[in-house]
């Protein structure tokens, strides 16, 4: 369960990071992406562990609110699922079609950019 939450928060952070304040971005990145403890973050910023905890908790709620309103992560995951189905279909029905595979590779590359 905890790993799933970490993955979700990191994914939300990828989409909505630019909408956070610098302090929100620093705390949540250190905690979820860099695996710092609350104590380590509080020492680094000279604040209480409770202040760090409250900031992180609030920031997660903010990220979830952005996702509820904008659906960037949900849409990205839906596109990826559709793309995976197309790739599987092409691999099964058109295994020798190198041009079609190149088109799919280009499309995948453009999605990553």
C-alpha cells in the first residue's frame, strides 16, 4: 500500500510540480522521491517534524485536487494502456512490418518528451 502511494505521489508530482511553491516542492520531493525521513527534512530546514509532516500532507491533498480537476495523470495512464494494446496487436498481427513499428516507436518517443 505504501509503495503504491509513493508511486502515485511521484507521478502526480511529475505532472503538477510546477504548480507548487518552492517549499512544497522541496519537502515533497525529499520525502517521496528521495526517501528522506521527516526528521532529516526538519533538520535540513530548521523546522519541526510536525511542520514538515503538515506541509507534506497538505501538498499531497493539493496534488490530488489538481488531478481531480485536470486529470493529467488519469489521461496519461489511459493513453498508455491504449498504446500498449496497439503495440500488442501490431506485434501479433504485423510482426514483420518494420515501418509500422517505427511509427509506434516515434509515437512513444513523442509521448515521453
